[in-house]
C-alpha cells in the first residue's frame, strides 16, 4: 500500500470533543483481492499515541482523551497501512496534531493581599505597589488587564493595566487621608474574556512626613504675676498645634530670649511657664519673653512665627517696716509736763512702690497708758510721772538683740546730799542668771548673753537702788522682760533623705509620700513657725504635686519608666516669717518598670528575593522589633507563626535572623509569606499586636537538566522514502520554568552523512536525504536535548533513535 501523503497535519483546539474526528488517512494498494485490502493501525512510539484512535477500515483518526494546551501543544505519531497479502506489505505515514489554546482558565491573583507604605510627599508617578496574577492559558488568553475597582474615589492612584504596577497620580496628605484600600480586578484578553473570581486587596498606608511647622495658638500673651509668688508657681500655659501626626506633631517649647536672670522656666512638652527665681518689682518690672516651639520630627521644624509673652510684675507689701534704730533711750524728770515730746522713733519701708505710710502703736499695755505715739513717731507724755511710785518695769525685746546692748536705765532719786544721796544699782535676783548686768553707778542694764525665746521667753529680776549712807537705805523694783520671737530658726525636715519605689502603673492622684518639717520658732507667736511646702524643679512639678500645708506628695501626671527611670529632687519648706527661712530635703523616687508596652515591628513587612539553590543555613534577612519597656519586659523573642508548614525556614529567636532550613525549589513553590510573631519576656509576656510579614520570592535558576521521555526510540522507514518524511518525534522535559525549561534538540552522533535532521524546537526527526537499504541498513542517532538557560544545561543522557531501513524491490536483475 501507498499513503496518498506521507505527512498528515491537523490543528484542533484544546477543548476538542473526545471522540471527534481529526482527519482521515488513505492508502491504496495496486494489487487485487486480499493483496489490495488495506487495514490501518497506530504505531506506538510514545505515549502521545494514547490520545488517538484510528478506524482500521476507514482510516478515520479520532481523539480519545481531553487535551490541555498548557500541558502539551504538539502530538506526533505514526500510522501503518497493511495489506493482507502474503507476505504482508505495509507503509508508514506520520500525523502531526497541533493543539491551539482556548480561554479555559481564569486569572488568579498571587497573592491576593498586599500592603505597602508610602510617604505623603512621594513624587507623582512613583510605583508604590505591584499586583500579580497568573493565567494558565497561553498567548492572548494569558494576556492580563488590571484595573482599580474601588477605593480610588479621589483618583490618587493609577494602574498600568498590563503590568499591574500601581502608581501615584496625586499628592498625598497624611493629615487628610492616612490609608487607602484599593480593590483590584484582573481579566484576560481571551474571547470571551475571563475575569478573576476574587479581587486583590491593596492596603496603602500613607506615612506622615514632617511637612508642617508648628504654629502658636495666638501671637501674644500677657500675664501678671506678683512678686511674692513662690518658685514653681505656674504663670501661664502657651499652646501650639501641628497639622502633622505622631512624633511629627509632638511639640517642644523653649524660651528663646528675654528671660533676664533666668527668672522663668518653661516645661518643654506642656508649655507651662513657671517661676524659677523670686521676683522683685523694684529690680525688674516687666519681662518680654520670646518663645519658640519645635516639633519632634526628623528633621525637626520650628515655628515660623515666634510667640511674645509680656510678664508684668506687680508689687506686694512684702517687706515689713523696720526702725532705723533698734533701741531708743531717753531720761526725763518725773515732773515733765504732759504732752512733752520725749523721743522720736522713725521707721522705713523697702516697698517703694507700695508707699511708706506707717501707723505707730505702743504695744505694751502699761506703757500705752503713760505715753502716746503719733503718726510721725513722736512719743509724748500722757500721764504725770512720780518716780517714787514706780516700782515695776515691764518691756519687750526681740530675741535677736546682740550681747552688750543697753536694755534699760534704772533711775532712783535720793533727796539726801553728799554720799547719803549717792545711789548704786544692783540686780539682786533673776529668774535666769548671767543674762543681764547693771552698771552700779549709771543704772544701765545691759544684755550679757544671747536670747532665745524658744528656750526662755520671759525674764524676771529684782533690782535694788542703794544709797551710800550709813546705814545704807534701799529701794527695790521688779523688772519683767518679755522676749519677742524672731524668725531665727529655719524649718528642718524630720528626714534628710526620702527614698521611694513607685510602679509606673500607679494611678494619677495616688498619694505616694508625705514629708514633714519642724520649725523651732514659737508656734504661738506669729507666723515664724508656719510651714509651707513647695517644689522648685519645674519638670518634677509637672509629674508630682505637694500639698503646701501637709507635705503630702501626689502623682500629678502618669510616670513612665521608659521616659524616666528615676526622679531625684529637692523638696522645700519655708516659714512665714518676714524674712522667710527655708529648709530642704532630698527625695529620690525610683520608677519600677511594668510590662505595659507590646513589641512592635518596624517595618511590618519585609520583601526578599532568594535564588532557589542557596545553601541550607543561608541568612535571608533580619526582622527587627522594638519594645518600649526595659530589661526583660523589653527583651523581644521572635517566632514563625505561619507560612512555614514545610519548615523551609527557621528564625533565631533572639536576633530575628531568618535562615533557610531546607532547600528551596522554584518549581515547587515560587513565593513564601512568613508570619512572624514578636513576644517580650515580661510576666505575663505580651505579643506584638500586628505580626511581621516576610515575603520571600524564590528566583528561578537553571538547576534542572532536560530529561528524555524515553531513552530509546525506534522507527522503520522504506529505503526510497521522499526527503522530508517524518520519522517520529522525540520529547524531553525540563523541570525549570520559562527559558530555563525550554528544550532545544540536536543530533550529536550517527548522522555523519546528514541523512536526517531534527527540528530543534519540536523534536520532529525527518529525512534530509534519500535512504538506500543497499548502502546502510540501519542508523543509530544520538540526540541531545539542551535547555535555554544561562548557562544552558544538556540532558545527562542523550536520546537514542534507532532507524531501520526497509528494503524494497527497487533494483532490477542484472
């Protein structure tokens, strides 16, 4: 028999119906009867023939299985036509079936969830993310078109519909929009076009940049303070705002100029301006403070306009009047007329602004009946005197009178003459000895020791005047000295050093410590022993407050160990005396850390590309997490929560270094998404509220050699078959992808005379020259399969094609 053509071809779609007719082969035999009856069969050189069946009588070739263009695109097999003669004669024809792609696969997003961060000042046209989808189809059926479906209402983004690259189209402003949630769809260009059943979700987080300087709420403030304000008093709070967020909006206030003598201090983070030194209107009446505010961004931005604060110091009557002289002495005759001026006392006042207007008063009740004092300080006689009736002296003196001061002049009159009228003075008895002495001839009583009201507040003496007669005659009088309190004792704390441990979780308003001070001055006399407690440190005053009467220290603002682990400061106690005296004690508060902060990843997502053949133990990347706590509460341990079911990766729990634990193979998995947990070592431990995401893309390399589907191929061909006759198709596969998996074929050996040629792309072997059985009866071709990788890899074992030349009766007898 002879086929009407030696090569048949058919082109069918991959969704071709099983059992459908591809083509019909036809062979004719010029013999007659049984010798001309032809039957057909498929010659099986490979598994490709399993997809087809042939009707042995009609030669109709039909499909027997479903095709998949993505699996195999070309089938080659041979059919034989045999007659029924004896001997049986046959012919071989080759059939090529080309499969065409149909759009039978929908695109699929890989992955479906994306998250990225973008700075709010990112230039227009910047690529911020790229979505990826795959379609198992080929040609135009696998060409994809991406589009944004939702979340882009203001048109901030555009997407390259071919590449899936998402680019910025408008400027961002974190202060208006902090987050975008885009919904992306994908469809192929097949006919009809197919879309993905699921959308890709792209979360774009806008990262705030420090692009707004802070601004003061108003340009100018005016405050009035009194010069008796205590150190630490808050004078004014200034405010500013920053349109940024986070650290970029955290503000720090400072005094730029005008703070003469550093009289004021400003709390950097609150804007509270407080008194740092005592004020004196007589020295400075007005302060003009120039303030600046700076944010905490990187780099920090300063307010464009500065704030001016006018502080007006108002005077108070803070200085008591003082006499020019502590003591005034006068001697007067007992017959002095009423209304006679005896002595003028004069007082002065240091508060110039208040005005020195005084009212003079005689405090001693007994003396006030005898003498009068007017508003000019003139002391006049208000009642007749009789020396002989004076038997008692009462007066007051301050305890700070110095030793040697003349206190009193005793005077006694003796009507006798000569020695009988000469008078001598003596202190006969005293409630406390050694404090006073008298000049026997002048009668001047002087102080010989220091006074202390806190020890002795009153002295009583019996004084005697004795003449020089014989026998001597005497007269006596009682002297009562009332010691007035002076502010000569500062407050003294009962403890010089207070220590306290305080948990950072302690609530605001909690009473944490009570300090106590005593003042040895007389509590029953005036205000010299009245104690007021206060703090000077402005920063400490922000965190803690002290009750000025009880000394109770209370938490005013939450403490944070991570902000400051301890506070050491002075607490002060002042009395109420004219010239206030102050005592101090040291306080140290140690803050105890509690596990109140969770670890957090920065950044939260990591992207790494890793070639598939890296050695086990190769570092992939290092993830980092921070915890604002300290010691064990701030120590972070890492673990892989998800995405590592096959154990390809391990993480060092202490360092966060991720390394490979098993070999990676692009042909198995192209991408891993590891979910990483950060946990601190507190008790109880806290996990990061948001895990870290590590995206590892496996990069394909040419690590697989092509492998022939079978080691040995066999074919028979008549010796005079026409040139170009298809013998068979060799096949080889490569586990790599793309060019690394594309296979080219070549004949290495056995074809020295060039009788055969192989199509490098399809592996179809055809005759290149006429064959002659009488020259060569068989050929063994060594065929090489080579991939298109860089560098290319050859098959480790070549394919062997054994071609038997069939002798035909082509020579006449000679």
